[in-house]
C-alpha cells in the first residue's frame, strides 16, 4: 500500500534511527541524547502499526538489525510473549560471540531461570550485542496488551538503556494501557529516555485526494467525516462503498459488522480457518490449524492460499498466520461460538502435549479449553506455574488462580487448596500484588486450624498455617504495617504451637521487631532466646544458625556490640560448616548475618556471607531476599571506598524492589542508592538529592525504621548539596525526640551530620552538644569507624575557634581509626580534612602527605565527592614540581583561567555554580554538544582533570578558600560527616 501522510512523524523516527546508527559507528563516543524508547500512541486503527512497519523498513535499508514483536489481546499471561515474538526471526549467527545465551533462554520458550532480574540484565547485554553492528531497532506493537513479565523487562530497558545504538519503538492505545506501563513511560519521559509521539487522524486532504482520487469529492468527504480520519475505519468504509453499498449504507453500520462482511463470500472451511487463527494466536501455523480444525494439510494449505490472497490472513514469523489487524482478530474472535473456540484450544493443547512442549506453552490452551474439573489439565497448569514462578510470577499466580477456580470445594481437596493458595500468595508477593497476597494468606490462616496436622484428613495442617503466618507477616511489613506483623506473630505464638513451629515464629518475631515504630529488638529478646534454646534442644543446626544470626543483628542494631560479636561468631561457625544444599532455608539468616558483620565493621566476613546468600537466593528463587543481600554488599563497598560497584549493586536491588511493589522496600533501596551516589558523584550533581527525595516519598508519612532510614539519607544528601538547614531538619525528623528512633549503633555517624550542619548555620552550642554526645556513644560502642566519626565531629569545634593544630591532630586520629577498621572512605575523608588545615599550622609536609594518601584512596574508589574536595584544597607543589601541568592550578589559578576565551570562561563559571551541561545549554541557548566542547577545551587549557577541579579553580581565582570551612563556596560540603549507613536489613 502506498504511504500517505505522516511525514512529520517519519522525520522524527528517522532522526532517532540516525542517532542509533551513529552511536553504533562510534562505540567509544558518549551518547547524543537519543531516546531509549519512542512511545507511539493513538486509538485503534489510527495507523500506529503502519508507522512502525515503515520505520522497520527504513531501519533495514540503513543496515540496522530489526526485531519486531507484538503483544496480543488473548495471550496476556504468556511470559515474555512480546519479546519472544520479537526474537523469533533472529538468525542463529546473531548469537555468535554472546556468552549469556543460556540466561535469556526463557525469552525463546526454552529453559528456565532462577532470577528474572538476572534475565533482565542478560537481555540488555543481548540487545547491546545485537546493536553493535550497525544499530538495533526493537519494534514492539500493541504493548498495552503485554504480559506482566514483558512490562517489567520494558521498564528495565527504560531505566537501564542497553546502548545509544539500541532503540525501542513501541505502539499502544493510551486508554487501554495499564497504570504500571503508563508510569514507566512517564518516568522515562521525565528523564529524557522516552520520547512521546501521539498519532492523530490523517488530514482530510490526504484521504480525499491521495486515497480516493477516483471518487466524487462529496462521497469521499462523507466517508472521511464518518471515519473521523481513522485510516482503518476509512479504508473499511471505502471497501464497503466500492462493493456497491451506497454512501449512507456503510455509515449506518458499525465497523465490526463491516469487517465481518468480508467473511461472507468464504466457504465454511475457509471461515473455520479464519476463526481458528483468531483463537490460536501465536500457535496458528498450518500444521496446528490442520490439527485444530480436523482437516488434512492439503485442504488447509489450499484454503490458506485463498485467505492470504484476499488479505484476510498474513504470514508472520516462523510461518505463523495472523489476521491482518488486531481489531479484525478481536471481531472474529468474539463472533466465533464459544464451544468452537474451546474445541480449537483443546485440540491445540493435545497436539502440544503430543509434541512434548513445555507445560508453560501448553497452559494457555489448557486454560482456554477447561470447562470443569479436569485433574490432568490441572497438573499441566500447576507445572506451568512452577516453571514460571521465578521468571514470571504474575503468570504463575494467574495459572494457580485458574486451578483454584476449578478445584472442587470439598473436604478432600481442602489441604490442596490451602497449599496452592499459599503458592499463589507467594507469587503475588513477588510481582507487586502485596495486598492480594495478604488477603489470601489470611484466608489460609483462617482455614488451617492450629490443631490440625498435614495428612490427618482434617484439612490443611499447621505446617501450612505457620508458613502462611510468617509470609503474611512479611507482606504486612512490606506494606508498612510492622505493628500488625508483630501482633500476628505474637498471636500465633500464644496458641502454643509445636516446638519446630514456635522456632520459626520466634525467628520472624526477632526480625520484625526493629521495623515497628513502637517496638525494638530488646522487647522480643526473650522470645528469640527461647527459639535458640528450642533449636538446640531439637539438634537443628540449620535453624540454630538462623536464630543466632537474628540475635547477632538484633544486638548489633541496639548497640550491644560485644553480644552481637559473640552471636555472629557462633552463627558464622555453623554456617561455614554447612554444605550449600543445606543453606536454602538459611538464605535469610545469611542476609542478617551479613548485616550484623557489616555493623560490627567486619567487612570481609560480611561480604563473604552476603555473596553466599546471594548465590543461594538466586538458585532457590527467593527473590524477596536479594535486595537486602545486595544492599548489604553495597553498604560494605561504600565503607571500603568502591563506589561504582556499590552503585551497580544498589541499582540491581532497585530493579527488584520495583518489581516486588513494596513502597517500604523501595524506600530502603533508594536510600542505599543515595548512599552510594553521594560520595560517587562530583559536587553539583543533582542525582543524590533526587534519589534521597524519592526514598522519602516512597516511605510516605509513616514513622518507622524504613522512614527513618530514608530521612537520614535525605539529610546526608542535603548537606552535600549545600543545604545545612534542610539536613538538620531531615535528621531530626528521622530520629524524633533526642534521636531515639535512630539505630543506636550508628548514631555517632548521624550526629556528625548534625554537628556539621550546626556549624554551617552558626550554632556552635548545638554543634558542641552533638559532638560530645557522639564521643560518648562512640566510646560505648567500641567501633573504630564510630570513634573516627566522633573524632571528626570533635575536630570541628577547635577548628571553629581557630585552633587548627588541635583540629588537624583530631582529623589525623580519625584517619588512623578508619584505617584500623578497613573503612577506606572514612580514612580518605579524614586525611583530606587533615590536609585542609595542616597548611595553616606550618605542617605543609604532613599536610601534603595526607593529601596525597587521601586523594589516592579517593581516586582508587571512584569518589567524585572526595576528588572534588582534593582538587579544591590542593596543596602548593614543592619547588621541583612547579613546572608540572598537574600543579599549574596550585601555582596560579588566575593565570590558568586567563588562557580561556570569553565563552569558555562564562561556561566555566556556570560549572562552578553546579550547573550541568544541559542546564548551561538551556541558559545560554546553545546545544548540549557545544557546551561539552567548551568544557573539554577549558579542562585542557587549565590542566585540571575534572569538572569539579575546574569549579574549584574558578572559586579560588575569585579569592574564596575552601580550607577550614564546613561548606565550601564551590557548592559542595566538605565531607566532615559520614555515610549514615543503614539501620538494619529486611528481616524478612
């Protein structure tokens, strides 16, 4: 069909494709702002698919790889169906050189994965691989019908772009799009990753003059008016009119009726084939159609030739057949008698079973063919649910719902119903259905009487019941209802459960208590010790290790570090002696043990146990535990100055938290991400504060552990951003009266924020109060990093009085304490603070040595914040080095800036104000690339290594000094405060 109109839309798509091709041709160059996704929206029949097809044709002509897939209306529970369709045409040679082909197997309808988030990352790697040779276009049609797993994967692609050479064009109907998809695309629009392209009606001239030049103008205009400029409706009306209907005839009938009129001339066999194609969807191949209709392959082939020649059917990937438009399919599907659709699906299911197809592939047809209780069909659905549980929990939950809908409500099936409901609740909890999961678990708890046992014939037993109680408590905590979780656990313990069940409940109680606003580990210490005694009396070493881990974390949280250390050593000894196959149940205790060791500043042990826990969690599909293990590892890497990897771990945890759908968990994860971003980013970068603000927003108005974590991190980010007032308010909001809501074992770190903020706002009395309290509590804790923090807080007091020698000595002691614990970040920070004041005490040599050591640590760890400070306080070079370009700024910042042009100097000054290149471009009405060019030239001419150093150079040339002050004039805070870390882990 000849292309009509849409020239503006095509021009935009061409520009995006050109950007992708340029990126593929120059893989080492930074991206040029090309969007990741083009969101093509419009009503049914408006021409979205036609526009997408044109874009695919243009991309192929330009040498790009093109993958095209479609989501379909009646297959919304097939995992990754949209992406499976897109990858169907990929030739075998495309996989050459790609190492993770096995990981993306679920996208190809084969294999399995224990972690859908690993699959997401592997898919990004695959797209990057495919786009490396000329660029890649992934064209996805009708994404409003996509299954939950495909939408999750699309969300991941928006937030983690594969490469500028890879672009996704997606079409959807805006009014039929689920809220999660709309939110993903809106968030991407805010960040520039998504470009919206609404498609409206064709203009009247294009329809009347280019499509119907042979019709009288009045008739053509009447057809256009009736269609509203919708191309599908216009062509349908036109076809009816050309068939002999008067102009007024088609206008009085619906489009669906007009489409069905095209089936009237068909023979009964041909019409049956059209109906079978509408029902079978992706399985509508000639061979399957012969099975589904009970006809010979020869007869089917002859009729298919007629149907394709009439443009009723079109051939798709892998020889599949489809009706020419989704609207046409929907009309035919709904017009087909239900009993006939059931027959088509039953025959298709039988044929797939005969071929040995995976249960997940059979499940769609089995579901559609069930009309009553069918034990064989139910087993297929249960097997499909088990296969989908790890990679597509929403599909798992759906198929279990189908089973439960058909399962007879009889006494003999009561235990099975409880077990399947528990499995469905677990799947819903993994894909965002927390409230529905909680409701199902409450039903199981009510049904499974505490006195009944599994296999007793009286229904579901206490094993299922206790599992439901523990899982329900987890759902309550993820919903921000920690008090309700505690009440549920205590009620169940009060029923006098069997010892093994009481042990599980006691462990969960010890994990849940610190999360509640009005509770603490101290209040449940007795119950947890009872659980430990029970584990030992039963000789259950696995659960004994689990309870010991709970004890270690609980005591570490409360600041009883000696007790925590003892419990941690005992737990580690048991865990290390157990083989991997015994650790599936210990995955959660491994997370607790890792966090306890992190709080005890035993970073190597914490990372070792966290790595083991991650391996077990991924292998066993315990996805809800992975974010806490990842964040523990990220926390360790923040402390030990490994920031790029710390951020990667936090971002992986964020992916999972968003998939689970818990605002509380997301708040915790975003706080952890902000903790990695603050030291990683250069001064002036807006990301840390934005992420911390999102963490607070996710926590909501609740007053609990999650919210306190987010508010403390907001205080940290605000202080770095140069807003000490907001920083103080945020920390006080987190801690409440006298900071009682803050984790005791981390309070000295939090109080350092208050000390720095107080001095920056001119309140030395408050600074002294918090510094003295930090010193006292740090001594009680006996932790090197806490003592280091307290020493830095104390150092600010003599510094404020002008006693720089005393301040320098305290900063030096702080560096020594940090080095003792292996906390390289705090050591680097303390050394740079020492260096900033040594030059005023006559200790230039010691100051230079501290500066070199601190800057080396910062550079090795990738800390943009500390590198910015190091550049701002760079000591004067010794005489032998004065000619070195790297020392040029120390000798004369004004001379270095004098080499810049007027425009370069203007941009350098805006960089010093903390503006990004894009913000500078907007202010000066320049292109983003032009600004980047001027910045690069300024860096080269001045001999400085970074934007932060350039900002410092501008500030120093204006006579403003950073040394000896809590807040520098270059727009960032001297790190005279610490990463507050986290107040625990998810005790789930």
